[in-house]
C-alpha cells in the first residue's frame, strides 16, 4: 500500500503539463521564421545562379503572407477589462507572449518595413548588375579570391533568410511577456544583423569594422540586460511581467535589488534604441553597413526596442514609475540635444542620418517618459503616441536611405555632402523626395514627422512631463538648421566638379522611395485613420 502511494506521488511529481499555446494567434511570427528556414534549405538545394532571385521572391511572399495573417488576427482581438481605454488581445504560450493591440500593430509595421527592406536588398541595377552585398564574406577585402567571385558574379542569397530571422526576432521582441522571452528575442534579432552589417560589397573594411563594433557593443548590452533580468528575478521571483508588477506593487524584497535590475535592463534596451550614452555603435554601423541593411535596421530595430521598453516599464515596472522616470527624463534630454547638435557637424550623409536617429530616440523617450496611460485631450496614450511616431519615422528613414543608394560616383555611393550639391538640378524628383524626408525629420507641418512630434509632446504634457516637451521643441529648432541646410545645398548650391551622378534604379528601389514619400505626406495631411488605429491599439494586455 505504501509502495503504491509512493509510486502515485512520484508519478504526479514528475508529470509535466504542456503549456497551452494558441498557435493561430502567433501565426505571423511562425510564418516569418518558417520562411527563413525554407530560405536556408533553398540556399543549399538550388543552383548558385538561381539562388538570389528565388530567395528574394520567397522572402517577399513569406512577409506578405505574415502580413495578411496579422490583419486577420487584428480583426479578431477581444476586449479585456474596462476603463477609459480598453485593452484588446490575449496572453498565450504559458504567459510568455502577449498578442495585444500594440503587439499586432507593431507586427504589421515591422512586416511592411521588412518588405521594403527586402526590395532594397534585391536591387541589382545600381552596381553593374550585382547587389550591394559581397559575393564571398570569407574572402579578404581586395584579395584575388574577392576579385574572382566578383568576376563570376556570385552573390549572397543568405542575406534574405538572415533578414527574416532578424525580422522574426523583432516581432517576438515586441510581444514578449516575460523577461527570458525578451532576451531570446533580443539575441535572435541581433545576431543576424551583426552578420549583415559586415557584408557590404564596397568599402568592405569599413563594413567589417562596423560589424565588429556592433557585435562587441551588442554583447556588452546583452550582458547588462541579462544581469538585470537576474536581479529582477531575485526581487520578484518570476520572469513574468504581470507577476513582477504584483511584486513591485506589494513592495516585497529589497528595493536596491529592484533598482539595480531596472537600471541594467534599461541599459540593454537603451543601447538598441541608440540613446545617449549608449549610442556609440550607431554612426559607425550606419556608415559602414550595406545601405539596405542600414535602412532595415534603422526602422525595424528602433520599433521593436521601443515597444518592448514600453511593455516592460509600463507593465512590469509601472508601480515603480517614480524610481525610473528621473533616469528616463535625463537620458531623453541629453539624447535630444546631443543628437541635434552633433548632427550639425556631420559631412557624411549616412552619419548625419545616424546622429539624426539618435535625436529621434530622444524625442521618442519624451513620449515614453510621460508614462501617460489614460486618454489625453488628443485621445492618445504614451504608447499610441510612440507607435505613431515610430510609423512616421520608419517610413521616412527607409526612404532616405533608399535615396542614398542612388547618389553615386566611381567608388559607389557618394555619401559626402559635398557631392550632393546641385542634386536638385541633376534630379529634381529625387532631391524633392529627400527634402520631404528631411522636413519630416525636422517636424515641419504637412509631414508625418510633425504629427509624430506633436503626438509625443502632447502625451508628455498630459503626463505632467511638460519640461520634456519644451526641451523637445528647442531641440527640434536646433536640428531644423541642419536639415534646411541640406535642402539649400541640394537646390541652391552650385555642383562641385562634374556634379552628383544619379543612378537609374529598378522598379524595386523606385517603389520604396515612392511609398515612403506617399506615406510621409499622407501621415502629415490626413493622419486621422492612423491616429485612430494606434489609439485603439495603444493599451497593453496585462
């Protein structure tokens, strides 16, 4: 009898219940990652001369399928709870994934950026019929092996599965509902980007240097993030965001452990959004990486990192707001002014856009620091304001880097600003498109950037962070000087030497520029539909 009871007890103790996973709810992530795996298999199975084209088509089809699935999921999100603004969605995978309004909106945004990125990756008309990526990453720059690969017109088809793995990591990052899941997603999105940054066909030494710096600094960032997770677990006894929130609200454990955990987690996330003083990787990586990779990374990484930062600090650490808010205030102010002032001194277009992205991280932190979760006079929460800003910025920055790929000289892309003098005479349409993106970055009315800045400043004001909003306006005025200077350079300065040369792109890059211009203008002129969409999506499920 005792043996039977003991056997029953042991069996009950060793029984592991499988987690309940709503696979349909996370289908977009599965589709993207599944397509990436298919791409790896195709790279091994297809003849070399067919790989690049087939990989590009498969990647685009996978992203379109994932986007269609995302739209389907968005239409079926059920309301949860009540209040001024109702959350919609569910938590699945044993509490590890939150499929809610912010997550699904972010998925759709990332998938659009991913499709535009794949189109830029696929451009082959600008460089003698070859893509922007080296044909053999293992060959030493300038070696006979590299020349041989170029002569044989060999290309890296692996860039598409790598981009899809990064995209899947970004999507998981945005919906992670526990800290371990967030760390896994961080590594999944980061590792492919480290590789992609070192694959430039031209200026390979600069590209490899950028990839190495990004990898080393990213490794330190991941270590800080993981250490912060460990300390937070030591405080709360859980990795789940809702359970951490309950522990924070109950004020159990050592407050020093909690403060250290929050600070270290913030370091890891602020690195990914390129906030000062964790921005050191941004200028070198933006300049050295293949420009299509820079475009994809500049938009996608910032979107995913800001959404998970909002989720962790609003859901898990919301009860400790007065502990972390001063830190975010200080970083937001320093980031805005540092990015705006240093941008003025730049003479390289890609580095200029890099420092501009740092300033925009500061503006986004203004909306975040407001931590406003109710309905403001504008009808926007901090989450919805940040989502709109990320939408406007993402399209503009992808379009800007697409334009950079088209201004060229004998050495490839002509990124020195002196080579852009007189671009308005050489190609009025291209110069006008770049001017629209710059004006959007500056926050000029009738562009998406203006509505984006207005939304984050309004959210900050409603959250009693009005000093940040004032600082943001001042920083915007400082940054305006440089953006206008570049516009004047393009349209009113005399060309240097023979003047800028504009390559004739394929339909792919042309479509990216046209879409980016159209969305930037529409978001500035008719922002209502998108504002309503982010307002509906602007509450996390807890």
